[in-house]
C-alpha cells in the first residue's frame, strides 16, 4: 500500500511538472489557445522542459539580434538630430515588430525556410533527442556568445553571418561523430546561395549608396543636405521627415528579414523535437490540402508528358515518389487527419521530390515551354506550402523578442556607425542615402527568400557615402569592422561546433 501511494505521488508530481512547463510555454508564447493541442501529449516531462529551454535560448538570440542591429536603423536619425535617442529606439522596435508580423503577408517566409534548409531537419530527428538538443542549444548559444562579444566591442558584425556560421558549425561537427561522413550534415547548395547573398549585398550597398549620394550632391537644390547638422538643432521639417521615414523603413526591413531568421530557428526546434506536430502545416484547411493534391497531380502529369530519354530513370523515380505522396495525402480531407507517424515521412518525401523536380528542370530533362515552367514552379510552391509555414504564435513570439531587444543596448554600435566609420560627421544626405539603399536591398532580398545582413548593407552604405562625400574613411574602424566580418563565420562555426561536441559528451 505505501508503494502504491508513493507511485500515485510520483505520478502527481510528474503531472505537476508537465503543467508547470506547459504554463511556462504559454507564458513565453502568449499562445494559450493557439499552440497545437497535441504538442505536450507527445512529450515526456523532460521533453517539455527541453522545448521550453530551447525556446528561451532562441528568444535570447533574437533579443541579442535586436539590440545588436538596432544601430543600423537609428544611428542616422540620432546623429542628424532628427529624433531623440530614446524615441528613435522605441520607434525602431515597433517597426521591427511590424516587419516580423507582416512578413508572411508581404512576401512569405522564404527566408525562414532558407535558414531551416541550411541544416536538414532529418539530421536532428535521425540523430535522436540527445543530439537534437545538443545541436539546437550549441548553435543558439554559440551565436549569442559571438553577438555579445562583438556588441561589447562596439563592432557592427553580422547576426546573419553569426547564425549561419553557427548552423554550419554544428552540422559539420555532427558529421565528425561516429556513423557519419564529414560534410553530410550541411546543405551545401543552400549554403552557396546564402553565401552569395551575404557576400554581394554589402558591395551593392557600398556602390549604390555612393551613387545615390553623388546624384543628391549634383542635383539637390538644398545645399544644407550635404552639410553636417549645425550643433544640436534638428534638420528642416522635410529633411527630418525623410530621415525618420528611412529609419522606419530599415527597421521594418530588418524585422522582415532578420525576424524570419528567428522564425526559422524556432521552426527548426519544433520540427526537430516535435516532428509529428510540426512536420506539416496542421492548420491547413481542407481546401488548402485539396489545392496541394491538385498541384501534385499536375506535376505528375508534367513529368509524364515532358520527360526526355536521357533523364528517364530520374523521371521515373520522381514519378514513383510523387505517386506515393499522392496516395498518402489523397486519402485524407485535412492534414489533421493524417496519422502522426506519417507526417514527417510525407514532409521528407515532399522535400526530396521537389528537389528532384528542380534538378530535372535545371539539367534540361524536361522539354518545357516558358508557360510550362511558370506553371510547374507555381505547382511546386503550392505543394511546398504544406511544409513551408510558421504558426501565428511563432511569428508573434519572435516579433516580441526582436522588438524588445531593439529597445536596449543600442548605444555602443550607434557610436561606431555615426562617428567612427568616416572622418567627418554624418550629413543628412549621407544618412538618407545609406538607409534608402539598405531598406530597398533588404526588402528585395526578403522577397527573393535570401537572408542578408542589415549590418553589412548599411555599414557598407555609410562607408560608400563617406567615399562619395570625399571625407575619407577611418581606416582603424574600417579595419576592425572588416576583421569582425571575416572572423564571424569561422568563429561562430568553431564556437558552436565545439559546444555541440561538448554537449554530446553529456547527452550521448
């Protein structure tokens, strides 16, 4: 009898632990009625605690991202005396929040999914919960360490570079463990695409900002635009409105692009730890599932009608994969009806089949007209909508963390951008030119699903305007910034990779 009472007591204690963890989860996400009902049913007490810990660390990274990158938006309005620092930072935080929340409506969440695809989720799941925990915590903590270090030194290093380096670090470190081949934990094609965007965007920022400033200097009727602010006096009303607008535009663009990186991180955590709940868009309506199945049928018909002899084997293989997905999806009216054990395999098969179709198009094994290609791309996007999604509560959670982070810790990097990149004080035209180019570049990159660095684009833009202005660059500061840029990727890789291997010693 005492043993029975003891067992009941243990069960009661365990239930209380789960309830407390669930309450913590609801408090963190604000998702009392939004989070999927079955999330906690599939997790042990330790699993719920792990989920909460991972989410807390992800939010810490997003907060660090916010205060690390805030200076990119507010430095110009502060140093041109357009806004008081406190008001500028709060306004920037609000527009960062809006950028995250409205990103899905304006351009989808391709940036978030690009972050997810850097490190295949299959690796997390197949490696077991212990390795998944080590990966998630290592990449997040490693990124936070480097972000805090560069922020403390006042260096506008890239949070995007840091995050991507951390993901690559844990992927490569995992491939060093038993049963793996070095490099098999990294999506190299996606790394190349992301690396190109990160490399060329600051070059574009430098050149375009310099060109825009040259045009302003040549054609602007108001000569005061090209002079440093006189004392603490605010600029004329029209100039001030322009600078406030460009600052808000950069903040919104930062929220849309960098906020999606946080969304991608959270989805990486959820799909790694709870694949049955988040592998497919659980909230997709019956009509949405029907559209995806119809798109799948059209893709099958396209392959059957247009495949060439040279690619016959690959076409046939892809047709079999699509037919298998069709059979499993077509048997259900909604995603919620799909058995949990089938959801992650369906997700994996959709991603693999989509990749194979892309390779067939790329290698010219499908004889398609321009209209056929456009329709095929539309159908592939429709099919991927089952896997490329983020719940509303994830968007709100990241928006809140980024907005709060934006409102603190901004001063160190503001000083660097406003005073130390060039040899002279920032003029009105320089601030507006750099921010117009930065906001435009980042918004376009978000539209194309490319993660770029707000820090790199805007800092390079300020440097470009200094050169175009003829005021020269502060070589010591520029050297330190470039050094931080060069070191960020390998440093984040080493820190996160080392943490992952260390964590693996404890979790097995």
